[in-house]
C-alpha cells in the first residue's frame, strides 16, 4: 500500500508520456516496467538491461510535484541513453544530458529530498583498533569478512591492520 500522496498510476502515466515524447524526437524505446519498491535515500533507479524503473514511494509522497516532474524524467533519461548508446552511457554524461533535453527536463543529478523518514536498513558498526588513539568502526559486512578471514582492513591514517576490539 503506497503512502498517502503517492500515486503509482500517475507515475506510470508520466513514464508513458515521457517515452512518447522521446519517440517523437527520434529516440528508440523498448519494453519497460515500473516498480514502486525503493527504500532509503535513493529516489529512483533505472535498470536499462531489464528495462525497469524503480521509485521510492516515501520520497515521492513527501516531494510529489518535484518527484513527478524531475525524478521520473531523470530515470527515464537513463533508460533512453543506455538503450541508445549501451553501457558507455551509464551515469550522467552527454548521452544522459541529451536524453534529458529531449524530455525537456533540467539535467539535475541529485535530489535534495529529506530522507529521514524513508525506511532504510542500517548496518551495525563494530569497534576495531589500530595504532591510532581513536577506535575505528567497521560495518557488519566488513566485520564478517574479517571474522571469516576473507579480508583484512588497514587504517587510512596509520596504515596498521585493524583488529577487532569487541
């Protein structure tokens, strides 16, 4: 169930409209799908290989007008650029900016949405020591790599090996 103020059907209609605009200006489109399942700090994602657009309903609901206008266009432009130029067009380079221009959208790279209420899984931090006076912290993922002897991490300051201090 999407949060109040988030309208998946309007997002999907906007994507369809942008794709039609792109086709009218000579861009090739492929089959795509839209998902509304992102969480955390990311407002949208494009997976060009699969033709999938993903959106964050919490950030969308809290920033509806801007989200509908800019974030949706931003992600559609990623699909268009990669469909035309392949993986060389990943990112926010010339092909993406050209796609944004075709969609008559401002080529802004990052959003400035408040992400404090958007649920995200946060990893626990584990204490580690080195030659520095202050302890270091590693995420659970890195901590498990160290414990399973699959990785060694060095302090960026003193260069010593980090040792678990827990």
